[in-house]
C-alpha cells in the first residue's frame, strides 16, 4: 500500500471512530459515508499508482529497444504515462480537499 492510499485508509478509520462516538444517527451515517468514500479513494489511488508503474515499465521496454538500435513500434506510452500521473495528482487533490471538508465538519461539533 502506498503512502497516499495509507493516508486515505487512515482517514477512513478516523471517520469510523468519529461515527462510533457521535450521539446522533444522522451524524453516524454521515461519517460512515465519509469512511466509505475514503476507502474507495484508497482503492482508486492504488489502481492509479499500479497503472503508472505498468506504464513506466512500458517506457523502459521502449528505452531498451532504442538502446539496442531496434526501431520501436509507435507507442502512446508517453501520453498514457502523463495521463496516469495526472489521474494520481487529481486523486491527491481530491483527498486534500476532502480532508479539509471533514476537518471543518469535525470542528463544528
């Protein structure tokens, strides 16, 4: 598990803890919903990072072919690699924004 997905999982665990301590059913449902969203985000981060690693591996194969003077087949690996990194960056932004939102809700209590 990566540091980003571990952070998402930690946020999910914290939401579950808060849900267990709340006195209203509505708050409990809300924090359990937050926990589910964090768990989903953790899974998506893992998938994005695996995709980025796979694409980096494709790039290494291309680099190897170039080093041996083989003509590589036309490949969109560079574009896909940038896409995977963009997905990971967006996921991190969403996690950061969601954390701020959840903290503001906790502070209101």
